[in-house]
């Protein structure tokens, strides 16, 4: 079996297509998108129809496209925040990160808090001195010492690399990932095995997924567009559950939808890594 990054390419499978992937829409009917793995299921961001704000939820994976009832993450001072999204649990440090805006500023910012089951405590703003506007949508290396974020710099949303000396120290800016910042919007990074990144690039018309591999000089290779995905306005966050299955999010109409995918039986991963240069 090849490494996990070989299956980052999931194709929408119509019955008449010879697609290497089987894709099914999940039973989550809210405007929602995938965030990360947690316990026996997924953390998702879903739009609360009563408040019209995104909140964080947990859903257990029951069977492929069937997901369990949503459990809302509780935070004591929830009223202090507007949207809460992109929940990421970092096992090595038992930290929980999320992206939010609040009543003081409309800009998205990154927060860290303690976590116990589905309860969040002591949220603290991750004050990144170099960030003047919105920032968030973080992804981490497994050791918890490097973090990639999306940052809005007026005319472009860029991916940036931050680091820290140890798990208890503050984050500091390392560099802009200029080799990945190709289009007007570059966001929702996902790291696989610390050596592959998949993220969204978006222009005025649509957003597509691109992948890149980390080179020996610690710079990323030229990003390549992932071909033959489900037709949609935008494609963002996905989660790998096994080396053959996972979940991703696509916006076909006016809301985000969560899909399950699996590699079709009898197909070998090395034969379906189909990419095209941007």
C-alpha cells in the first residue's frame, strides 16, 4: 500500500463513469463543512439556523456516509463570539484551536483553549504580531512546533508558516509560503504526514484543491491542481480516515455539503494519482 498522500484525489463517481472513487453525500443536511478528526468521528463547522453563526460540532462516524447526531461543543462565554469554526485538536499538547470573530472586531482570529470531551475552557487569543487583519484556518505538524495559517493581507489571502520553540512557548513568524500563494485566495491548509499539503486556491469564479510536497530544502514544490473532482463552486477541507476512505466538503449550490469517499475495490493508489499543473 502506498503512502496516504496517494489518495488525496477523490473523484465524484457517477454510475456511468469509470471513476476510481465512490463518493456519497453524508446525511448532514445543514450548511456544514469538515474540520478534523476527533475521537471516533469528525469535528465539523455547521451554521446554526437560529443565530446564523457557525458553531463547532462533533459527529460520530457510524458507517461510511452515515454520521451520528450532532453534539455541540460547549463554551461558557459563547456569546462573546460570533462564528466559531475550523476546530483542530492537537493530541501531542492536548490543545484545541479554533477560528472566530467577536463583538470587538469583525476580523477572524485564532484562539486556543483547553478541552475536556466536548467542553471548551479558557479561550485565549493567539496574538500573532505580524497579523493585522483576519487570520486562522490552521494546520499543524505532528510535533506541534510548526503551524500553517491563512492570513488576509488586504488584496490576497496567503499561507504563512509560524513556529514555536516548545509546546509552552509563543508562536513566531517564520515566512510567507510564497511558493504556494498563487491565486487571490489561498486557504484551508491540510497537512498529511508532515510532507504533503492540500489547500484551496480561489479566484473570482471558483475554488479548487491543490497539492504540494515538501522538498529537502524545506520549501514546497510547485502546487498542482487535483483533477476530476466533483463539479462545484468551491472545494475545501477534507479528512482522511484510512488509507482508502475519508470525507471532504464541496459547495455545489448555496451551501457547503459534506461527502464521504472511498477508493473503489481493485484500484491501486499509484494508478490514480492524476494531477495537472496549474
